[in-house]
C-alpha cells in the first residue's frame, strides 16, 4: 500500500513540476544526438548515486537543469539526459544525469545541478514530499580527474542530505564526487 501511495504522490508531484517544462534542455535528434557537430571538446558524463541510506524504502528526485562553466564563468555545452525521476535508494546504480563538453585548455570546471521543485520519499513511518528548492548540487572538478574515467559520479548522502521538516524533507545536499 505504501509503494502505491508513493507512486501516486510521485506522479502527482512530477505532474505538477512537469507543467513548466519549457525551460528544460531539448534533446537534439539525428545522427549525433548529444551535441551539434560544431561543438568542440572532450565529452564527460555526469551521474548521481544515493549513498548512506538510513532506511528509506524510496527517495525520488528529478533533474531540472545542469550547468557547467569554466572557473571564469564561461558556459560549456551540456545535454540533460535524465527526464525521469531517479530512485536514489538503488545504491548499486548511478543515474546518468547528462553529458558536457570541456574544450582544450580548460583545467577546472564548476558544475551545478538543479532539481525539480519536489520529489518524494517513503520510509517505515510514512511517506511525503522532498522539497528540493533549497539548494542545488554544486562542486568544482579538475579536468584531469574527469579525464581518468570520463565521468563524475555525485554521491549524495541520503542520511545527511534529507532533513525533516514536519512530514516533508528538505534536500540540503551533502555530497562527495568520485571520478
């Protein structure tokens, strides 16, 4: 019954936040779906994984926007890939959020991931909404680290990041980035 309630809650929440989807990055169709032919740079993946689960049966979030810039603030090409809610309690799985290109000569990038306004959670004592509007995920990444495996995996600590606020939870990101 709880899984059904969480599914209904998740569908309602995602339905509400999905209504304003015009600002989302549109995926290009054709032979090269990730980036236009003229886009230059080394391609990297950005992934998200929930860790340190204190007992949640489910924790769902959905990415609204990914921004990657140089340290000087120059925007780099990004493609959002995750259009569905991500189940962060799947500790063995890192969800693909998107791709980005880093041009030659850039040593370090700033990454910011903004979630849709609300997600959902379920635990033994009940279920509710995760308010993800408080703070985006932010980190800086050395390009040499990214180049080792071609990706950055954000480990979001569920035990520290989801803070109780009545029956809902606030997402206050506590994270570690692995390359």
